[in-house]
C-alpha cells in the first residue's frame, strides 16, 4: 500500500513521504530529514504520559523502579495523609488553646 505525499509548505513545494519519513521538494531536489532524534523525543514524551496515566492506579509500579515495587503509591498516599492530619491537628489545637484559656476551660 502506497501512501500519498503530504504537502508541508505548498508555496515551496515541500512534501513528506509518510512511509519513509523523507521530506523533499516536489521538483527534483530532495531534502533528507532524519526523524530518529524526533522519534526518540516522542518516545520519551509517550513514556512520561504512560507513567502519568499509570500513577493514577495506586497498585502500579513507578517507571524505572526495581521489580516488586508495586503499591508504592498506596504507601506514599497513606504517609502523606498521616503527616497532613498531624500538622492540621496541631494547628487546630494551637489555635484553640487561647480560646479555651480565655473561657477558663484550661
């Protein structure tokens, strides 16, 4: 199956061969563009996007982690909630102490 050429800039008659990834002029001059570096960067972005989507599942393992690290997100979420609860509780207790002292409770 032969794919048609994709026109990039019609004024300059630049076309892209979708099958081979070669960018060239429609006349006779041909400009060869290596898509390897672009494809490598696209692969990095796709890996980051997949990692972001997998991080929504708390039982998945982070990208590049050692085997057997499934469930890290669950543990990290529990620890984070415990720290936030402790800090919020201490703040509320410290804020309530002057009020309770003024009322004569303490």
